C-alpha cells in the first residue's frame, strides 16, 4: 500500500534577506490541501515555517539544522519502499561558485556555503530513501538584486537528471519567481494548487503540463514579467501518481464505475503514443469549477490533460485491460460502418451549424456597415431653378454642399470654412463656415449667375445654412441648423483623427458634440477611440514588460491615466474599469512589497499613484500610507536615539530612553522602542555596578538612579542603590 508523505518549507522572515510575502502561506496552503482534500495523513505532513506548530512535541522553525535533520530522518527512518514523498520549498535560492543553495532563515548571502543548504546535499539525502517515488518542488524567489549571470536553478536541473529525481522549478534559471497580492500566493504555487484542486492533475506528467501552461498565463494576467516553470521528469516516472487516486477527482467531475468505464481518449491534450493502458484507467469527463480562496482558475475546462479520472480501481499500477474476446472481422466491418455513419452525421450537423452562424454574422455585418444608407430618411430633390451663377472666389463650388466645404476633403485656408488638409484642428473653426451672413452672400451672388453641368443642363446650387437661393425654399435656420452642421464637422474631424490613430484628440473632438446630436455614428466613433486607448495602454505595459524583468509602478500609472479618459457610461467603460482595478492592484502589491523591505519612501510614492475614484483598494491604500508615514517617522526616532548614545556615558543612555518614549502604544515600532528602552536600562545598571566595583559608590548610586521605573531592571537598581548607600 502506498503511503503519501510531505514536507513543506516556507520562509517569509529572513535574518539577512528582504522578507517575502507569501512563501509561508504557500507552504501552509499546500499542507492544508494535502491533509484536507488529498487525503494525506496529518502525521505524515511536516510543516516548517516561521510560525510552525509543534511536531513530535518539538517546535520546528526552518533553520538550516532543522531542515537538514528532518529531511534526513524522514528519508532514512520513516519512508517505506512503495511510499511517495513531496518535498516543497518556498524561499530564497542563491548560487555561489556555480553551486545552488537553498537559504534557511539564518542564511547569509556573504557566507552562503556555511549558512545555506546545498542542493546537491539535498539530492543525496533524498536518494538515501528506500523509495523512488519522490517529487522535489522548489518555488525559489530569487532576490532581484542578484548579480547578472547568477543562474540559480541550472545546477539543480543537472542534478535532477543525474539522480533521476523528478523536480519542478518555479521558473527558468534566467527568470524571477513572482508573488502577487491578488492571489496571496506565488504564481507557481497558485498554479500548482489550481491544477490539483480543479483539474485533476494527479500524475507528474499532468502537473508539469498544467503549471507550464498556467504560470505564464498568470504572469501575463497579473502583469508580471514572464515566468516559465522548468520540469525535470524522467520518462519512466511521468505517469507516477503524485496524489491518491480515490481522493482527488476534480470537484464535480464524473467518476467511472470501474476500470475502463467512461469514454476514453476524449479531450486528451497531451497524449503519448504508447498510453493505451494509461488512457484505459481514466475517464475524460470535464467540469467547470468556480475559483475560490483567491485563485483564478483557467477557462473552466482542462486543457492540459483529461478532465476527470476513473477512481473505481484500488490499484495504483498501470495494468492494461484485456478485452473479453478477440474481435472478429465482421464485427470490425460493422463497427467501422457505424463509426463512419456517425462521423458523417456529426460532420454535416456541424457544417450546417457553423455555416448558418457565419452567414448570419455576415448579414449582420452588412447591415451594420450600411445602416446609414438603409435607414436614412428620403430627402426630396430641390426644384429646378432657372437662375444660373458664376461662383465667386471663396464660395462653395457648384455641386458641393456647405458641409463639404467645411468638412473632410475640402480645400482652403483654416478659418475660412474649409478643412485644408483634413486635420482635426481645422474642424474647430466653424464660425466663418456656418455664418448665415456669409452663406447668404454666396447664395445671393449665385442668383445672378449661371452654372452649367457636364450634361448641358443648369446645375442646381447646393442648399446653404441660413441662406437664400432665390426661387429655392429656404432650409431650416437657427440653432438646430447650426448645431447639425457643427456636429457633422466634428464627427468628420474625429473620424480623421481616428484614421491617424490619434485617439485622445479624437475624444477631445467628440466631447464637443452637443448632447442632442450624439447619434449612432457618434457612439461608433466613441467606441473606436476608447478601444484605441485601451489598446495603447496595454501595448505600453507589454512593451515595458518585455524589455525589463522588473515592473515599474510609473508604467502602470501611465496606463491608468490613458484608460481613465474612458468615463463611466461610455462604450467599453466596464473593460476600462476592470483594467484600472487590476493595474491598481499591481501597484498596490508593489507598494506593499517595498514597505515590507523597509523602503517606505518608495512604497508611499507608488501607493500615491493609485487613482482615488476608480478603485476598491483606495481606502486601504490611504490607511497604509498613514501607517507607513508613522513608521518612517518612528524609525527616524529610533535612529536618532541610537545615534545619541555615547559609550560609558549613562546620561546618554537616559536621553536615548527619553527619546524613544515619544513612540506611543499602538503605533508602529512601539515594541522595538520598548525593547531598546529595556536594553539601555540594563546597560545603565551594568555601568553603575562597574563603578561600585571600583569603590565609586557615589557615582554608582547616581548612575543607577537613571534607570527608569517602568523597566524590568528598576527593582534591581533600587536594591543595589540601598546596598551601596550602606557601604558609603
């Protein structure tokens, strides 16, 4: 019988490295999954984190000695030949002299061989186990200040091949492993849990393919530099079960009644040539599962393997299933005919379905493209006029309208009612082109002149806004006519700006269209401009992410500024709000990471880039800014107190204690202030005793009197003072 064992190590608070945010949470989440969902026995799951509970009546912290001793004890005294062992580590990894090391709590980058855990030594220890069923999982969060060329993980991959131990690395040697506030996990561990919990990844092969596909998706979704996991799995161990079969069918997946029950082979994304026995052990049922616990599942179906598994067998061995009898030639022919008929029927059904859908889509596209023509109200032709004219310079040419003269395609100087080169700025100069007096002058001059069309018949002058064409009835005049002309010109200007991919100028033009004139064409142009802004913002972030391995909060701020141009209620406003929320979360995540490393100025600067009116995190951001400012101020108080101390001067210690008293309870660093106060009080008492030993009882009494009454050593100081007074 196979027993499943696990050791999970997660370290947030390092003595000599910047703290991590979710390494401890990763280890705890994996242990909770193994025990609560996968069916591992609690006494076979060892947890080593900053706040580990007791195990075997001994509190375990992830120190170098504890990690090495417990892994060795597990491999050499607990495991049996058929058992399976998970060994998970989330923390810092360092390369020194071409060798990889895992860093325990006390790991020091200046003394790596002496304080780190050699990966080679770890492989040797794992190799002493009586079982070959071992999976080593390393979610190594490398310091982004590492030296260029430090390819942490390269030696680990080579050792995994040499020792034949399946190994999953959170990222390639030339990449970083990332954490995110949105998931409250490292990206790699989030994908690992997601694959096991929702997609039935119980073999090493399925785990490898799922995390290899999912982690890059998560890094893109959360706007992190690309992260690609690395897997070293021997071919002979690809189909080992990493989890108990009976405990890990995906939630809601259909489970077969026994070996071979269910449809075999459907939906298998990563099939192998000789997987007949493997396929017969699994069903292909798939199911969509909601995301919980902060995870973001994939699109609801398993694209990296079979969606569900046949749990009807108690054996973990891959045993080919023999058929009840040998098939006959007649049966083969019958089966082949039936399969052909079914396949043909499915083919025609799909052809009709997709053909109808495509035809409907094309019809809708034609209607949308021609709606302005199909649904435009009919306009009667103007009555013929006997008047002919000779068009004076500066007035509209025969056969053109006033809109054309001031719109796209007209020529002339800006400010005289023409668009010149069609640029967007010329469309703001509408006063001259739509002035009724100017139009009237042009019309009156046409009454006494004649214009001949190419066909030899008199051409009719175009209707003008507010003008008079003699025998032709006047068109509508007043504000409505002016607004209509202005709107037409503004829409033409916006269209020109969009063609030049000038999306913000196009929106500036569209903003000037009167509310009553905002028709369907306006909405279409607004949607095109908004879509262009979204695309520009996303392209900006993608370009930055591809050119740098480190995100900058200012890049996300610039993208948010672009997208904020899309106001609520406009086309694509919901997409814009989602992008703003997501990018604000990334900035917030970066700010918290900087604050956790003590870089409060940078954290505050990043947090202030989050917009106040379009995100849900803003109240928490403001509260944290206040907290960080107070922390920074109190940190300065502690530094001032420490710098004021002079060796062998008891009064300087007393002044330092008075300085740290300004840090009040419930304020940041209050505990540190109290610790310093107690240390300095003890130092004062020690100086007093030193002086008493020299027979300087008067000086000793004066020194001991400086010990504050609210410190643990105050009582001892009072006793010492009484003794010294009796000896004076």
